[in-house]
């Protein structure tokens, strides 16, 4: 019995809900757009609502919040990519 998946049925290729922290930064912004282009549902987080809006429709949801507040807000994702950093 073989347990090898074919490329057409690999569950790793299925679209996922991905939370991106630091989505308003250089790296996070590119990552949000790339994930969306590959069919993933992106939840973009950041501290600046205006900069989150710059992402347009690339993110399914824009969340202005401290990272510690996300579970209380009911934000759920299949994966988290942490791009947030301390900035001045």
C-alpha cells in the first residue's frame, strides 16, 4: 500500500486561511499579495489602518490590533506568518 500523494491531491496545495502579521511592512505587503495571488485567504494585521487599506482586495480581512488581542477577537487561521517588527 502506497501513502505517496499525487501532486493533484496534495493537501499542502489546498488554499488556506493565512494570518500575516506586519502586513503593512515591506515584506508583509509583498507576502499578502503573493499569498492572495496563489488562492489563499489572507488576514492582514497591522497597527496602521490607512496602510492596511493600501493592500486593497489582496487581503480578505484587515485587522488593526495588537497581536495579543487576536484570539479575543475570534481571528482564526490555518497558518500564521510573522512579519511584524518593532518600528519607530
